């Protein structure tokens, strides 16, 4: 399971910044700057916060049928959105009284899109290979 999860998070850490940067900038130089900014800020959050949540979700939903597993995507989105609101409340409560700004919206978009991508990639990887056999062979 852990190899599949790490592969899903690695692919999502590449795809999500690329897609967000593709839709938010005009020139190639702006694309690269936006991509690397989102990549370097998002990757640690996805791995340190998202990977444990994803593993916990896998343990809880291991006996669910395929249609019920589709509902798990909402759980991924919920935890992605909760992180943004917690970070925003932390910023307002302890540092300064800053309103919801463009950076907050970018984090909200990144976390929601990232959560859906991780779930989708993980579900695709679950179907294409026998991960238990792959992991036991290592």
C-alpha cells in the first residue's frame, strides 16, 4: 500500500502544480515560476498531511465496494479544505487580522484539486497492478 500511496503522491505533486500554473499564467517563464512555487510549498504539505490522511482512509475503507469508494473523494476534499481553513484561522488569530486574500484562494484551490488528484491517481493505481505482490517482492 505504501508504495502505491507514495507513487500517487509523487504524480499528484507534479500534476497539480502544472495544471494550476497552466491555467493561471500566460508566458512560459511565469508558468515555471508558478509551478515551482506551488511545487515547493505544496509537496511537503501533501506528503506530511495528505499521506497519513490517505493511509488512514485506506484502512477505514478497505472493505468498501467500488461505488462506495467514490464517496471517499469527498473525504479527501474535506480534509484538503479543512487544512486551508485551519491555516487561515491560525494566520488571523495569532499574527495579523488579514482578510481572505488571493494566496488563501490559491491554497484552497491547490488543496482541493490536490486531494481529488491524489484520490483519482490512487484509485487508478489500485486497479492497474497487484500492489500487495509488488510490495512483498521488495
